[in-house]
């Protein structure tokens, strides 16, 4: 799950653009063009679902598999990565509403005895202000990278079916120095949400995934959404994702569709469809999953840039036309996803991108793909492509 969320790329892409007419609905030809640009930027395929003033629309571009003839299924399943965090945060806030958890209590009160800093609250876990090291790797203050578990290149390919224990992931993260004192800064860390999953388990006595299914998936009828645990397969129709990398002086491209997402756990293992994610974000922002007080807490954001902010498992992104959207994005090897909506749900969009030969360990290639995906969001929300 990439750490930049929507903020860093959004700030780079949106700065200095002229605001268009905020009431304009996107031309569908502009959408097609933006989707084609995502393919050009290094994607194998892309599928899009949107709702706006012109109604509902679905579309896809690219291929289901590299070298194949079949197109991307318009409602295929995909790995949605860190979109998982919004589901997990929703369950924690439901427990808050039930009086079983307090947001500003020390998180250690609800967790196993990891020796967690008593200053870290439940709220800090959900908002990424705990300062905890990210077990997937973190950038140090001097700009160098402190590596985490192997998630790139040949080392990841060789270990893609390895099963990770969530407690071992937390212990590994806690063996590293904190980035800052709790509550004094913001830094995206998947460790926070593995801990949030453990918190749910300790409070309810059942697995966090079971709570997500019981409290969200079943009530909303999200039949094509699943939490696979160690199962490496994607059920149902789906496009394939690929990992490009250099090894031994040669370029390699590996089909990475099948992988064990135990390393993602409550931070990023979910599989879903654009239709299910649309139901979820609509229900969430419409008050069907959280009481008004808890939804208001979720939407209390910490500003990170002129165009980006983060609440409790909910990101906020402001486009140059002045319109803001709420939701989350996700990044898993082979897959990139978006789930965003205006606060009143009048404009919503969900995107799944399957990566091709692009090397996402290369910052320039990563930024090019993310910029193309963000441009698609801009076309949808602002109604213009320039």
C-alpha cells in the first residue's frame, strides 16, 4: 500500500491549474481519452464506474491479460489495497458508537501487551499520527529509506506466497525507532491499521475480517467483496496485474495476480468491485453505517497540503475546480484503485488499474502512472481534461 495516499501526487499535479466551471459534467470522450492515457503510462487495463449529473457510466480499456485478446471486464474483481482501511476504520468507529472503544483512550488499552507507547491513542492509529514505523518500509528524516518486509523485485516474487503473522508484523515495526512523538506529525503507516485490526479482535473476540463481513459486507449486500486472508486467488472474473523489475541485469515482468496478502492484513487485503465500492462509499457518507457523531469524527481531517487532508481512514482531496472528494485509494503489486465521492454523493467514482511492465519501484514511473490516474479523477469531478 503506497504511503503517499492521494496527497503528494495530487499536490504536484493540481498546483497552478485554472479552475473550470465546477458544474460541467464530463464528456465521455474525455473519459475514454483519460483511460487511454493510463494505459500509455504503464497499465495493462483499467475499469471505471462513475455517477454524476448525467447518470451512471461504466467503461474499461486495455486487456484482461498481457498478450491476450479479451478486454478488461467492466465489473471484474480486483485487489483494492488500502481501501481496506476505510472499512476497518468504520468498524472501529461503530465500536466507539457502541461505547466499547474511546477514540482518545490509549490504544494499548485495547491491544495485546506490545509495549506500545501510552501516548498513542486510537484516533492516532486511524489518522496516521502515531509516529509508528511502517513495516512495509519508511523514509527517514535524512531522506534515506529504512527497508521493511520484502515487497519489490525478485525478493517479493520469491516470497509472494509467504504467510505473515500480524503480531510479527507489529513486533517488527515496533523494533524500529518511532518517526516522531505521538500526535505531533503525520506519516502514513500500515502498522497503524494492522493494530486497528487487532484492536477489533480484542474488543469483539472475533477476527477483524469477520467483523467487517458482519457489520458491512452482509448488511450492504456486498457479495463480490471478500477478505481473502492467506488465499492467493481472486474469485470470479478479474483482470491480471503484473510486476515489472530489474534482476541480474535483465528486465522481468511477472504475473502477480495470485499472491498471499497476509502481509497486507487489515491494512490492505480486500478484494472488491467498482459496484460494491460504490455501494459502500454511498452508504458510509449517507449515514447508513455510522451515527452522525462517529461520521463527523471520521470526517475531521488533518490538512496535509493545499489539496489533501486525512481523517480517520478517510482521505480528502481537493481538485482545482474547488470540488473536494472523500474516500481512499489503494496500491498492491499489480493493482491500483480509487474510491471517491463528493460529500453529498452527487459525484462518485471508482477505478481499478492493473499494472503492466511499469517498474513501480522507479519513482518516475510510479508518478507517471499516478498522474494519469489522478487526471482521470479530475476529468470526472471537474468535467474537463486539460
